[in-house]
């Protein structure tokens, strides 16, 4: 019974490991988007550059009123970008006799670079499809603006105390009330279509199939940067519309997830390695000291031995000298005695 | 204790210039925190990071790497003969990081929220989170590593003993943290392959930043050492003076090796992404200026200096290599970043941004000068001569 219980526990633990934790933002798993996530399809072949969407955006988001009114179309002559008072702008591209317009705003990526880059998680991909920003935690590092491949987030550089990042919210508050985004609602030419992202892709395909002469066979945003909720159809190359064509299909978080995965390795390996190196060097020093001590004592011993030998030899020699001198003296005395005796005898 | 300062020594041209810069800096500080970033910087929605990140943060952190490089060489790798270089290096590191954080206060929109990633809501998927966490921890490590000098000055023996007993674990922790945040500063740019020029963008950016920080650390110790020799010769004891020339030769050798390795890594970086064709463009020429002029040639000069025991050459090369690190960091963060933007949308710092950076550097140098004048940095405290 004990064995079975143990095996059962082991199995449970194994299942727990297998189920594991869900993929997080920096994981290598491709996030397909929330199934009910919404998006907007922009059709550049329908847009006439009337700026009605800009006006609606300003109104519903209670943004500052611009200097030039929205019906002043001369502003289209200069290239503009979104800023802290403007969440969307329409720009004119192409040849003067055949102008093409493109509306720019946040593309609401499926796996947003801003959300991955933010060190306080101020950005979140909402299940509605919108990428929303929380100014109550924002520190103002502006790394989201560095990270965004579409140059969308803008900043309140004029505010010294409580500056915020500003960008299109896909009208998240209105979505939650069941309303359409302001720009979509105001478009007189149906250049903007709001709906579930999955449906929008089908609609876009259908338009391309039914009018291949009118459209390029590409839905911009279907796969760019892993997919965006705001997508684009066009009859001219997207480059002409001022859009980046070489972004690739890799979601932004994957550019950093690999390198971030090296962190635990550094934390785990470095201390072990360095402690090892330290211990080795300490041991080296210790051994060196020991060897030094041994060498010194050996040398001392040797010197002592040599001294003793020398002394002994000296003593020996002295002894020998003494004996030989005694012998010499004795021989001398004997000789003298013999000589004296000889003298007496003669 | 400040009574001994001679008035004539106080009003040197250098001190007067420092004073003027500090006053201008104080005015700019007031402007920055009353008028917002737009009052003093040329930052805009396309260029959210300017000189204060490119120079103050990226260069500041790289050039403060001397602390971990020297302390690990001496305490971990057992190169005891460079011991006298540890304290000045730790001090430069500690001051460097302190002023990096200080400079960051100017750049952050809401500096008072700096602890938010650690106490309110963490974003661990961000390389900036790693940078922040490691810098915060490493600043603490450097403070404790530096503190024995202060405790000796105060005569607090017990606390000095405690701080000193932590040397080995702190050194190891310091290397871990430095590896992480030095590399993470390069990692910051991994998320923006569409904005950074392909010659500078590489999956190896974290590795490039880490390895070049070792060069920066070694070079700064040599460069700062040669300056300190010139101006603080009287503060140095015999041990320091005797070891200094050994330090230059040893560190020069290490710098030659690491810089050569870095050169090879950069070349491999081009090969891996097959970016050779970019070398024939204008950007390629600028890239080669960096790679040959500020990596390969200094590496060679270090090697020649070591072989011929030419200390002067090594010290000059150290200043050259430091400049090379600055060029590299500015390339990644400003010059090759947003390279595709039309010229009119490109960023160039305002004079007030440059002045603010200069102000912070001057403030750092001033504090360094005060500390080496009064604390036992370039010499050993007589009471603690043999206690390491």
C-alpha cells in the first residue's frame, strides 16, 4: 500500500509538471490572440482623406482642439504623426493626381512590444482586442516608445509632474459599453470595418478575391510582428503608404525571450564558478605557502646538518691534529731521549 | 578637518570652471523639473531616448565597470599584487552608479516612481526590469564594498570589520549583477530590430555590451590611475606607487586580450547575420571606423605597450579605448538608432541636454576629488595596514 501510494503521489507530481504554468509574455509560444478579440480593417482604396475619423477621435477622447479645424484639408499636404494630443492622423501619399490616404493609430498588436518592454506592466492586451495603458503605474521611462515598431506611443513631454504615455485605445471604454470606436462610427466611406479579428481576415480575403485588380494580395497586420488587431488593405505597395515592409512575422517579445532565459543560467553558474576559482586560488596560495615553509625548513635543516658536519669535521681534524701533534711530541721526545742516551753512551 | 585647505589652491581655473558648470546645472535642474522634458531636451515622439540615456546611462554604467573588474581580479582570481587598485576602482564604480541613478532622475517622466517596478507592479519580461533590479542591488553592493574606507575615516572598527568580512561574497555577487545588467543594457535594444541599423543590431548585443564593459572597466582604472597620479601623487602611499606600474602592465595585457576577443565577436556578429554587404555603404564606413579605429587598433596598441613595457602608451591607449566605448554606446543608442528616419526627424541633443550631462559628470568628479582628499583611498589607513 505504501508503495502504491508513493507511486500515486509521484504520478500526480508528474502530471503537475506536465500541465505546468501557462505561457507568459516572454515565452516562446505563439499567441494567436483572444478568440473573441476585436480589430479594425482599414481599406486604403476606400479612404478619401476627409479627416472625419480624426474629428471623432478628438471628440470621444476629449482631446485638445487643434489649431486648424478638421475640415481644413490643407494639413494633408504635410506629413504628420500622432502626438500626445492626437491619437490618429490621416496622411496623403502617392502621386498628386492619384492620392492615396492612410490612417495611422495604434495597431493593437496581438503580442505588443510595448507590453513586453514595460518594466511595470503598464500595458495590457485586453480580451476586447485593445492594448490599454495604465497611467497609475507608469514611471515614464519611455521604453515602450523605443520598443514599438510602429512608433505609436507618444509622450507628454510638456508635463513636469504627471506626464503620461498617450495612444489610441481602440476606444476601450466605448467597446465595454457596446459601442463602436469613434473613428469607425464616423467614417462616411466605410473605409474602417470593426469586428472580430478572425472575421475581418475573412472579409479582407473576400475583398481581395472579388477585386484582384483593386487590391494587393496582402493583408498588412495579419502576420506582421506576429499579427496586429488593426489591419490594412491597399491597392498600392504598403511602402508607398509609409509602412514598414520588412518587420517580419516574429512577435516582439520573442526578440528578448531567448536572451532573458540566460539570466537564471548566469545566476546559477557564475557564483559556483567564481567560488571555485576563488577556492582554487586560495588553495594555490596555501600550497605555495606550505611549499615555501617546507622548503625553508628543509633548507634550514640542510644548513644545520652541514654546519654540524663541518663542526664535526673540524673537531675531527682538531682531534687528529692534537693526536698527531702529541705523537709528534712523543716521537720528538723519544728521539731526544734516544739522542741523549746516545750522547751518554758515547 | 576642512580647515587645512589653502584659499589659493581653491581658486584654480579647474575649480572655477567646475563651479560655473555646477551653477548652470542647478539652473537647468530647476528648468527641467518645472517646465518638463520639452523645456530642456530635444526629445520627441520618434526619439524618446536621447543623450541622457545614450551617454549618462549607457556610457556611465560601462565606464563604472572598473569596480567589478578590479575586485574580481584581486579577490577571486588571486592577483593580490593589484590590491592597491581596488579601492579607487570601487570608489569610481560606486560614484559612477550613484550618478547614473541621479542622471536617470532627470530623464524619467515621473522619477518619484522609480521604485514602482519593485514595490508596485513588476514587469519581468522587460530587459529594463533586469537593468533596474541589478543596478539597484549592485549599488548596494558597491556601497558596502566602498564603506570600509568611510568607517576607517570615522574610526568605527566593528562595522568596518563586518563590511570587510563580506568581501568575497560581495565580490562574487557583484560579478553576477554586473554580468546581468551590463549585458541587459545591450539587451534593451533587442526588441527593436526594425529601428537599429543591422550592423549594430545583433542577437549578441548583450554579449557585446558585457565583454566591452570589461574593456571599459580595465581602461577606466588605467586612465583614472594616470590622472590620479598626476593630481593626487601626494595622497598615494609607497605601496600604491610601487604597484601602480604593475597595475598598468597587468591591466594593459588583460585589455589587449579582451579587446581582441571582442573584435572577433563583432566580426562573427556580422558573419552570422550575413551583413557584409552593409560594409560597403556609408553606415558601413562608420561601422568600420568604430571596429578598426576603436577596437582593433587599441587592442594592437595595448599589446605593443605591454610587450615593450611602455606604460605611457598603455595609458594613452586606455583613454582611447574609453572613447571607443563611448562611440559604441552612442552608435547603438543614438547614431545608428532610428537610422531610417528622414534627416529632419533625427535627434540631436540640445545644448541644455549636453550641459546637464556635463553638470552630472562634473558633480561626480567633484565628489571624487573630495573623497580621495579626505578618505583613505589612494593610501592605506595607518591603523589597518595589514588587515586584508
